[in-house]
C-alpha cells in the first residue's frame, strides 16, 4: 500500500502517503495531508498525488505561504538580478495588489481560480494595465518556484493573459506641430520638445541624452541610455531594455540647428556664472543635453506636466508627451517613408509592432499605392499605344 485515507471528522479527511525509508533509522515515513470535502474528494486527491509520484513530478506540500515566498523572491532574486526600476514595479504589484487578497494562501494551495478572481477584481476597478502587471509578476515568480521544485505546476499557466482595450492615441498634424513649437519657444523645454517631435525618442531616452551622444556634423544622435525616477525620488540612469532601443537616429537640418543653438545657450550660461570658463576647452560633453541650470537632471514628471500645460493652452488637449513620437511616425508613414526606417527610428524590436501600432495610417498608404499603380501601369500602356499607332502609320 502506497497511500490510504483516514476519516477525521465530518467533512475532513486525511490522506496518508507512504514515503521512502529514513536512511538513518531504516523506518518507513508517512506524510499526512488534510483534505476538506467528501470522501470522493479525498480519493481524487490521493490518486492525483500517487500519479504525480509515479511520473516523478510530485512536490511535497510545504507550509510556506504565497506572502513568504514572494517576499523572499523580491529579496533574493529581484534585488540582485533586476534593475531598481523593475524591482520597484514588482514590489508595488506584490504588496499593493497581490498580498492583501491571496497572500495568506499556502503556495501549494494556490489555484488558477484564486488568480482569476484577483485579476477580475483588479479589472473591475478599471485597472486593466495593472491586471497585466499582476499577471506577469505572478507568472514570473512562480516560474522560478516551479524550477526549484517548490510547486508541481504554475497555476498562472491556466489563466488567460488579461486583455486591455487598445488605446487610441492622439497625434499632431503638421499645422499643430508648428503652432505648438511656436508656443514652446517661450519655455526652457523648447529644444527637448523639438527633439521629441522630430526624433521620436522616448521621454526616458531624451532625459538621459548626453552631449557626447550628439554628432552635429554627421547629423545623428546615438541612443545609449535611459533615465528613470524611483518612488523614493532617486534618479537612475541605465542601458535601454533591448538592443533595438540602442540605435542611431538621423537628425534633420532644423533639429541640428535647434540643438546647436541649445548648446551655445548652455555655454553662455556656464560662462556667465564662471568668467574663467572656456567654451572650447572646459565644456563637459558628459553633461546631460536637457537639464536644469545647475546640470542636474530634469524630473520626468516635471517635463510631462510642462508638456500637458502647453498642449492645453494651445487647444491640443489629450495629446500626451509620448504621442510626440506617434506624431512623427504617422507623418513619416503618410509621406511614403518605408515602415522599416520608422521602426528603426522608434526603436521597436519588431517591425510588426510598428505596423500594428500605426495600422490607422494604412488606409491612406493603400490609397496612395493604388494611385501610384495606376500612374505606373497606365502610363506604360499609353506609351505602348502611342508607339503602336506610329508603326501603323
């Protein structure tokens, strides 16, 4: 006999599993597992455990709770292996959204229905993106528990990834951009916003840009790092997440002119506060391109608020700072730029991401392509007809 069932009291049963012999005493050990429900429920659980033992995937039940496991995962895995920004995001998901609802469950008792109920509750509160983050946090953390043999299967695998309604972003057209930039000239963020609209860089990339990354002679920018602010207020600068995010962006002549003027203004400021400053010899090319007068980095939220105030004053409410890159991409695609070029400029990992994101531009592109086809084919046909008529004559 490898296992049997013992009745405890009404609605409660004990499954007794025969374990291997103790190597020191030679005595056979038993493991007792409590099951609440009917005898049939207990028999099902016994058969499940014996089947797992036969297939070599049985994991002994532990008393560790999900709370204890996730806190150890944050401490022993996330902190030493992930970026501070990622660790902080996981920390928020764990302590704010996961533990209050299911933290006291034993790790081995966690089932797909527990996770589904939690995800549904978060979505019901209108936090669709948070639901995705919670799903990812649980999936990634329990994947390690599975590898370590702490659990027999990852219950998140049986739960569908939360779907989020596609956000319909707003973009600026050529007239909007011209109007917006005229207003931005009166602010300290003019050069920054100009680059956001003409280079398609992310906010984190713009704020981490150094003068050594800007080549005004070859007319290009090298994206090598990103800037983020943690909940504690600490500013961190790190490498981009993907290789595609590390890229060269060609600059338009007007963008070069704006950046050159921005550099000269910075040199004049440094010379004004230090008469011994030599613009040619003393300028620090490791300095941030977009920074406060003392050289310290801008706070990301401050830049975003400045953008919001500016778009509102110019009747463009609803256009986010991130939509600056969408505006650039939409204009380039509408004017015939190949999607591959737009993908590289934006730093998308896959061209499918670019095509999916800007599918709204496709109807205009298809119409232009259809007109071009007429122009090419019918022009060729007219030429053949004309040649044939000349031969007949």
